[in-house]
C-alpha cells in the first residue's frame, strides 16, 4: 500500500523519478492463475517480484489469492472481458449496473487484489464509455490498471491516463508461441526493449514451457544489467506515460 501511495503521489506531481542513466527495468506478470494448484504453486515459487493475475471464475481463485498474499506477492484481478465468457465477463452493450455487479463479484473472489488487468478483452477494451467507467471505478477502489493490450484498438490505457489512474501497458507477450526457444526469444526481446526505452512490462502464462524458461533465466537478469522491479515501482517509474510503442510524447494513441 505504501508503494502504491508513492506511485500515486508521483502521478499527481506529473513526473516520475528519473531512472539512473543506463538503468533497464523489467516487470513480470503471470496471467490465468487459479486454475491448477500445481501450476499456481510453481509460479508462486518463481524468484523475485512476480505479479500474479488471478481469474475470478477458477476453482482455486480465492485460496490462491490468500496464499500469494501471505507469500508477499502482488495479486491482481485478471478480469474476463469479451470475447471471454462466463459469469464475470464484460461484454459490449451490457448495462453499466451489471458491469459494476460483475466487477464487484470478481473482486470478492480475488481478495487482496491491488489492481486489475484484462483477460482477453479485444472487443471490450475498445469500448470508450465502459473503459472510462472502469477507470473511475478503479479509482474508487484504490486499484491500479494494467492494459494487457490484446487489441490495437484498445482505449483502456488512454482512458486510465485521462483520469490520472495509476496504470501500465504491456510491452511484450512472453508465450504466444509455446516453445522454450520462442519464449526465451521473447524474454530477450523484453530485455532489449528495457535497455532501449528504460523499462519493459512483460506478460506470460503458467505454461510448463514458460515456467521452465523463467526458472532458468530470471536469476540471470541481474548479470545482464536488468533490474527486475515490483509492479508498484514500475507504475511510479512510468508515471502514466505511454511508451513509444503505445503513443507519442507519452500520450496514448
């Protein structure tokens, strides 16, 4: 909570602390948790500040959120959005009171959530009214937002930025191709991007191949000049500015 307050103070000040020259920061989020206790436990055992994104409509969501919180990990709600389905999913055209009910129910299923990112959502995150409402709701809940950027048409990060909500956008997906070689290549891409623009936000999933690569490569980041930081620190570092791949002059397209 203290780190989130610091991040919010940075946002209100309009600038984040400048990164030391040559610094390269990386933040890692693992999505789709709460489905499989063995995979969840293996993810929880990863070294360092992994952010754990837990789906509300999974059989172990609440138990795993509590377990992760006890272990000192940051928990976020992995909120289903169209084309995702299920009792919590947001869909275009759904009345705002029903969207609110589903959000509140999902947050109840994932205790200790510090923020929210979208699960799927290629259609829903392109809905300006719903995304503006969501960012206002997250402000009321004192939560941050991570735009998973599942679509080039997303307006979610732009709406968060417009309201001054503490937020981030994903730079690299780790495991669209589920081979160790491809995953290692995406991790290297994130490292190179962090060196180029000062930071990179990386999202992966608890696939066996992904966890194998992360278990091997994460302990090597420091030797490569990469500082792996907690997500609240990344929020403060970026101070709601869009990276070059997401907008111009810090403003989201």
